[in-house]
């Protein structure tokens, strides 16, 4: 089978979605209920997030964004924390003491990824708002997906020796080159393909590490892709399900390494 028929088919891999808040943040005192300047750092560590608040306030814990409790030591106000992802831009944090929720915090990322607003809700207290400005870290899929990628033949069942080139285009788009090419934004709209058996592609950003792509031919969906970049940005896994022009159904996974 021609490698185009295989490459045009990427799709679904189940992984823990990355926390949209990952990065470095500085408190905007003028927009916050809390006056002292603080810094916030959220990093990815083996499927968990490591959260550190430093400055006048200090907090340090590591937990999974999976809706389950994680023990937290060294803080008299709470001994457990629960992180729950609301959507691709928001995370809910519950601080618990002896199993009871004492504080709920809702973190929401702005559309451009540069501002994080935290709303703190506590029974018997007025709601507090804290606004953070991004000072570092990844905010765009362009940063992770852009580059030249070569197929890792040791990890791909169908070893085709494929090479991809993905370039950032604007604030939220990419220019993709492989056996076929296209320019598209992460907005769910259809964009035309060149040198492909399919007609259009739509890209939908799930988080900074994961993108869904849907390909159509003659207004019919022919394949559905998911691109997943590893936390360190060195590996990209493309898994696909789709239907060839012959009607044959294919599901395949390809692994690429950034050059």
C-alpha cells in the first residue's frame, strides 16, 4: 500500500490531557483581591502537575488532574486537594480538610492563553479573584508541534520512513508538509488539502499537547486523527482511524521524533 494511504490516516490515542494552566505566572495585583506579589509555576511531571506558589504566600504540591484526592503535607488549612478539568480552558481545584471541602478554586485561562483568572469560593467569605499574567511556558500548540519530525521506525508498526515538517503560521495556525500539505488554524473550520486523496481538514485544539484533525472527501468524513506530543516535546504520536477509497477500514499508529 502506498505510504500516502497510511499517512493520511491518523486518529485516537487515549492519554491524560495536559493541564491548560501549565507555565509560569506572575500575579497582577491591580486586578486581584490579594495584594502581595506572588509567582505561580505549573509544570508537567509524569502525568501529574507540580504546582508551586511562591512569595508572600507559599504552596507546593503534585497531583493528577483526574478528580481524585491527593494528600498534601505542610499546609494547616487543608490536607487533601482534588483537581478536576472542566474544559480545555478551565480547571477546578478543591482544597479539603479531613475529607470535607473547605475551599473551591476555579481557574480559567483566557482565549489567547496569556491570562489566568482564579476565583476562590469559601463558605462564609466573599468570593476572591486572583489574576495572573503568563511569564513563561507553553501557551500555543505552535510551540510544541512546530518542527521537523522523522518517523521512529522502532516504534511504528508500519515503517514507512516518513518525514513531516510543521511550521507555525500566525498565532493559532500551522503549515503542514508531508506527502500532502495544507495551512490551517485550530478553529474547527475546513481548510483545503494539496496533493491528497482527501479534500479538506479541520483542526481542533484540545490542549497544548493534543490536537484532533478530521479529514473529508466529497463532504464525507474519511478519517479522524489525534496528534499527541509528549510532555518534553520530543515525540509525537499520530494514531488514526479511517476508510480508504476501496472501503477498507484502517487503524494505525505512527510515532515521530523531533529533529
